[in-house]
């Protein structure tokens, strides 16, 4: 019995090792096939684990093609791509080498009951941050908040709905010429309320820089830092979000609610209309 179990264990280890080698070979071959300016640019920017994640997602049919970068920041780069079906895709790749970014993210992870036993090594933190944004997007989407629909996350790569058309992103709220800001303001307050009451989340960094306008409607994005309403700083973050919205729409001539009243409507029993 012991000898049989020992033999089976060895066979299992050998099988897994062969599977890993086979997978690595397949990804390597795919990397060779996908030579273009876009893919060469990827290889210049990202480390090998990130590239292996991207090519694995391509190998498994989650990504069909990757085109140029459409947004670059301290924490991530956003690429335009397509699924194998041709549907447009936003590919967000979190940078694993940004020490300043890693330090800042702890404020939004520590105290969030959804993420308790988080490893503090750099790569684990970035992977947790990507999973956090994916989960936040899912919870917001289910709460009927207009956000990019999330598709998949693996390591530090997040796949989601592309907001725009043919690789051209929808304009930011601060860039758009709003024909009717009086309609957009209450819509965003409604989304903040749904986020709070149904998704049990506070965005934490909401402003005209984290909202796009598409087909006449606001779309909230960059939701990785959103925290549970049980986070010790959630009330402070919510007030900041409301103050940012009030400041921006007041500049556009909208008759905004006092921050205290907006806070009461978001968190209390009174419905927004």
C-alpha cells in the first residue's frame, strides 16, 4: 500500500512538472508568433511574470489582440485590445515596480474586512490590488452602478469592458462639454448611493478625473481604491467624494446639495430622485 501510494505521488509530481513545461513551451511559442511593435513594446515595459500572464491569457482565449497603450499612470497602464470574438477590450496592467504606489495602497487595504490576511511583499500587494479592483467592479456592476463591466483578472492583469469605440476612449467628465450637467449631477449621486447601500462600498477617489461620459451617461472608473463601508475611514472618504462632485458641478452652475445633505441622502433612508 505504502509503495503504491509513493509511486502514485511520484507519478503525480512528474505529470505536473511535464504539464508546466508544456504550458511554458506553448506560451513561449505564442510569444514568438505574436511579434509586432505593440508586443515588442510590452516586452520592453513589463517584467517576465507579467508577460507570461498576458500571453497565458491570450493562449487561453481571454485576449485576442493587444494594440497600443491608451492611458499610462503611476500605478498601471491601460491597453486597448480585442477578444477573439472581436469585441473591444480594456486591458489594465498594474505596475509591479512602483514603490510609491504600493505604499499608498495600504491605506485602502488595511481596515477593509474583505482583505484581511494580505502578504506585504511587493508582488502579492499588487496582485491583491488587481483582485480588489475586479471585486469592486463586480459589486458595483451588480448594484447597477455604471462602471466598466469586469471580465477577468489574473495576477496583475485585469480585463474589462472598453468604454469608447475603435480604440478611442470616451472623454473624461472634465474634458466633455456637458449639455445638461443638471441631469448628470443627480445621476452620479444616485450611483454613489447605490454603491454605498447595495454594494456596501465607498469609491474613495471620486472626481471629474475618474468619471467618463459615454452615450450621454456618466461612467465611473478607477475603482481599485474603493473600500467597504466598514473601513474605519469610509465616512471620511465618502465626504471627500461628495465634496469633489459638489465643487465640480457648482463650477458648472448646478444648484448642488450641501455636503451634509448629500451625505444624509446617500447613507440614510431618503431616496434620491
